[in-house]
């Protein structure tokens, strides 16, 4: 289990460092958007070094940037699909958003296209927009930006589509809060992330991996780290 305790931490630091570089480029580039970006919150476990199998730099995800590593199409990483690193984007609040779920998604799609075009024009980065998100290829990784709008969740709940509303609320509201709290716990306790990976590996070996989310394991391990007494 030694490989669970050290290398993933280095991967998490590398991913976080590249995200810091990319986020600065994004914020400096998209100031022409109708609504400025208020914040961007990474939610993927790899940012917290909690992912048992974090993404590795992929030769297909390298675009024009001075930070790109030297990657070969024959490297082991090239044989695997690219695992996106998800980031929730919050825009400045506005009352001009439409009151219709379909219209909201079309507006989001337009924002995604604007962001993709801006980073491509300013920095030569390959960015792929869609209705749900925009993928930016940077230094061998794919950073997936997902714009959150609370009104969409409310409208889905009011229309009776509770399952979709619940899934969106979990991903766009609960996970950013979760990531914030457990990133702080990780920085305060160096052993936290390795312990999360070790516990998740134990669950996998007992065939429980597909039924347990990394966030659930973080809650269990976090309780042990915060509440020292049984």
C-alpha cells in the first residue's frame, strides 16, 4: 500500500498548480463576458489528492501553452481515456436570466462558447464548448468548467423533475462546499488524503468500491481526524 501514501499527493499538487495557472489566465481573459466570473471552485477529488486513480497528463490534452510538459503519444497515459477535472463556475448574480429551463441552458451554452473563444484567442488553448460545460485542454489535463445557476434547480423542482434537480444541487452546490471544507482539512492534516485513499482501497478490495463515493469516505475519515475521541 506504499504507493497509496505518497505519489497521489504529488499528482494532486501538480493538478492544483496547473489549475492555479489556468484560472489566472481565464480570469484575465473573460472580462468581456456579459456577466463576470465571481468564483471558480474545483470539485474533483484529484484536486484534494483523494482520487485513487487520478488523471495523468495525456498527450491529446496538450494545447498551446508555455506550461505544457513534454508528452509522447506512445506514453502509457496515451492508452487511457482522458478523465476531466471538474470546476463549478459562479457568475455575478443577475435578474436578467430567463425563467425557463431550456432558455437557461441555451444562455449557458452561449457563455460556454464565449469562454472557449476567449481563451483560445488570447492564449491559444484548445477549448471545447457544449451546452453543459466547456472543456479546456491545458498541460496534459482537461479542466471542465460548469456554470452554476441556482434558478435552474428551482425551476426543475417546481416542474416536478426532482431527480434532475437533486443531482444538480448535489454537484453544483453541495460538492463545492464539500471540497472547500475537506481541502482545508487536507492542508491542516498531511495524513488526511493518504488515509482517504487507503480506506477507499480497502473498500475496493472488499468489492464495495462501485457502491461508495469518495466524498462518503472523506466524511468518515474526516470524522476520525476531527473527533479524536470515540
